[in-house]
């Protein structure tokens, strides 16, 4: 679909496209289970490197199309990096956002090498609630009672899910408790970094500085690949592994990040939040069907409580939320959610 056609989506088309975006996001788990020789940091390096390469090619085309149809207004004196890739070298929030993305990229893939896809995705799903907490204590934003209730319910779901797994691990010598702990902590870094990211971006917007998060994704991919490169050496990945990781870089991150920008132009924040939860369902299902990684009873029950709390929170707040942007995407479109 041409870039200009993407800028004129109906609401129904945007919903369907967002579903496709969550499906692309969800392939990381099942694809990572197909790898033959790539080690932990090497997996992260190749995925981040291919994401950066993809966005280096996609962003200039994307921004040129937006300038052509008036969605992006050129600024006087803008440099080459900003014109083609949206990079803001002198912006502190932009660099903080990029660093947060690099943490998310690195921690996510590391978590998948330690624990199950279901564990990682369910922990990541609490991101909106962590964001609400961070905003409460850093920006002074008040939380509705429904959000506090959702935080408590999601917390109970995670405690049940992991408490059951740890009890089982302590009674079974074959279960690697250390890997479960490491994977869980790494997975928790993802929503934590995301919460800091969104809070920094929101604060910058209130001070009149709009951050385009797609270039921030590019910066995060570059930082992640540079950080993990020395830890990834010597390379052990087979040609098939590199092919799978290139698929993740392009199809699981670069393309859906760009398409999410399009969806954000037509969908409200609650709609995006609810549709994004499909990643958890798709991801667990794909890992189950494509890699034989079936979730245990405690994961299904605890995960259902977590996802249920998120869904109820969004539905109850559907009319009360102001429609403020969830992710700032393009400088000229402050009302687009992330």
C-alpha cells in the first residue's frame, strides 16, 4: 500500500492494520525458538542491527511522503539528519527516549533466551500500568480508582503466576530457577524503560518540545547494536539464524513501528491500548503452535487476571480519557497516539 494511501485510512482500515501490527510484533517469541547457534547477546545485536538498517532506509522515504502530502512541514535550517531521519541531536528528551528504546530492545531478546514467551509477554503487558505509576510520582498526574484497582489486580496475577512457578521450580531440580529469575527481571526492564520513555516524552510535550518516537526507535536500535556488539563476539550464528534475525529486525520491529504511526492517526488511545494487548495472545499462541511451548495452568490463570485487569481499566475509562497521545509520532501531529 503506497505511503499516501496509508495516510487516508478509514477507522475500520486502521483497526485491521493495527491488528496486523500486533501480529507482526508477536512473532519474536516463535522466531527466536527457531535459532540454531546464536547466543544471547548475539541475538540482540543482529536484531537491533537489522532494525536500524531497515529504518535507515524506510524513514527517508516515509518523511519525504509526509512532506509531499503536507503531514510534515519542513523547518527552516533543519539539518540533513533531521530532514531525512528526524534525528534531534540537541534534544535531551530525544536521547533519553533513544536510550530507553535500546534498553527495551536488549532486555526483550535477553528475556526470551532465559524464560518462556508467555512469561515475557505477560510481564510486558503491565507497561500501561507502570506508566501510570511513573507519571503519578514524577508528573503528579492523579490516577483514577479504576487504575489503582487494575494495578492491584495485575500485581496479584503476576504474583500468582510467578509464585506458582517458583514453588514448582524449588521442588524440581530439572527446572533452572536462576534462568527464571534472570528472564523475569530482564522482561521487567522492558515495561519499566517504556514507562520512563512515555513519561519523558509527555513531559517534553508539555514544555513545547515534540518528540518523534520513530526516529527514537532508530536511535535505540543503533545504541543497542553498538552496546551488544562486543558482548556478541565471536559470532556463532548460522546463515539461517541471521536470516531469522533479519526477519525480526524488518518485519517484527521496523515495519510495524512505521505502520503503528499510521494507525495512531485514526485511532484513539484506548483503542490502541486494547488492540495492542492482542500481541500477548498472538505471541503465546504462535509459540505454542510454532515451537511447542505450551503455557502452564498458572501462566494462563495469572495472565488472564493481568490482561483482564488491563482490558477492564481501558473499557471503564473509554469515555473519561481525553484522547491525549500515547506515543508522539510526527512533529506535525501532536494528537496521534503511540
